[in-house]
């Protein structure tokens, strides 16, 4: 087992979240060794009803982010269940919830209330638009957050496009984990927990630090296919091959670009990297070049060229690749399910060796 799996040994997490962002964050905390108790409403996490099911009719998406947890169904409006829950809070280190702002306050289970009982509690509220926002009660999903953050407008081709996997949702999970770990470390110094308020609509802004800075300096607001990151640069684009496959060219640095041009047999292109954006003429010329080669021919031709060229793989091809196998990024659970692991090797060890086990059929169960 990796040392990563013992970093949070002894830390107790109450996971009241549903769907993706919160459960994924709690999953990572569990991978770090925390004991995660997932509290679901009597009807269960709604994610159980979304997405595909396996051959035994188990919800694939739900199990992907909730395996390895203890799951309890509790009606927090019921006095008996509420009393039991408060006992769990007294012994908890972290509480993670994804309700709209105000829900936990109406249940009298908000941070202000719980911190009186357990001052050391790290309480993470992960919501769409955040506590106190003018949009705090608005419904939203990943596409809405990206649209409002200014991301969708400059990505896509003829029109803006969605992303898969959902950028804001998964980034929200990661920021929640980072903040929780920081709060736990801070608690060692102060003896007190904290209220962490993370809005999924906010988490995209740090990811576009370049674009924010550029807008601040030049009021630049690029549209699709205009910058070197969104298709405006011929040297940083996706190109189609003759067999309807694709390659991703990422030759940003001049040394990589030169290697690509020479290997492609077009040394005259080297100087054209400096052409103004968007580089439509150069893009057209490179597209014509790739259209004469199959994907296999492209891979073979550029195999030894140091030019940042990669085949665009399907998910199946990616999972079967030598890189994924060598890095230990994915493993099979006891039920034969594929599990994506936290992508960090510690002291040379792959992320984990003990499979997360998930049995969703019981109302109160150990999923580990």
C-alpha cells in the first residue's frame, strides 16, 4: 500500500454530499486514509438514478465516486436520527455538504450551530454559487458555471462547446480537498476548525489566470480559434488524418516546432510560427499535410521526433496504453469495475493497492 493511503489515518469525515463534486472530494480523502461516513437521505443519493448501469444493474457513476465509504441513510428531520447525527458530528473532523445555502441552517445543522458542539470541526460547504451570492439559490450545472466564468465563449469551433469531464465540478472537488487539508493543518496550530465556502461557479477563475491577467492588462476578450490555446495557433491544434482519426500537435516552443517541421518534410514552415494569430493559412497547410497520412503513419513518422505530437485516443485506447499501466492510474475492483485512482506516486509506489469495494444494495452498509 502506498504511504498516500495512510496520510489521513484517524481523520473522520462526514460526507453529506450527492452527485459528483462532494462525493469525489470525499473519495480522495478516503484514499488518503480518512474514515468516510456518507450520510444519504432516506431515498438515497440521487446519483444512484443517473447514468448507466452494469450487468448486475448497479449504478456505475454512483459507485465510481462512493466506493470505499460507509453509507448510512438518515432522515435528519427525524428527532432520533438528528440526535444520532449530532453525536457523529461531535466525533468528526470534517463535514462536507453540497446543499444550497440555507438548507443546513433550516435544519439547525449549519456551521455556526455545529461549531458550538465541536469547535475543531472543519466544515466545507460546496455549492453552485456560494454563500451570500446573489445567485446562491439559483440552480446550475457545470455548463452554466463555465458559461458564466467566460470559458465557453472562447472554446469550441463554430459555437461554444461543453466539456467532458465537467471542469467546474471536478475542479471544485480538488479545491475542496486542498482547502480541507489546509484547514486540518491550520487546526493543529489554532485548535479550531473552519467554515470553508466553495462555489463551483468560482473555481474556474484560478484556472484561467493567463486570460484574467491578459484582460486586466489589455482588455483582451478572445473568441474561438483566436489564441494559441484555443485553436488560433497552427502549432497548437488538433488535425484530422486520412482515416478520420486525429492527432494533437502541441509544438509551442520553437525547438519542438522546428523538429515537427523538419520531420514533416517542410523546413520552410519553421519561420511561419511567428505569423500573427489566428494562423489560418498555416493551419490550412498543416491540415493538408496530415490529411495524406493515416494515424498509424503519423505515429510512426513522428515517433522519434521531439515535437509534442500525440494521437487522439479513445477512452479504451487510453486505458490500455502502456503509460496508464506503468503509472498504476487505474485498477479493477473486486466486482471487476475499473477504478480511477488519485494520480500521485509516493516514494515510488503507485497510488493504492487495496481496491475500493462498493455494495450499494443495503440501506446501511459498509462500502469498503
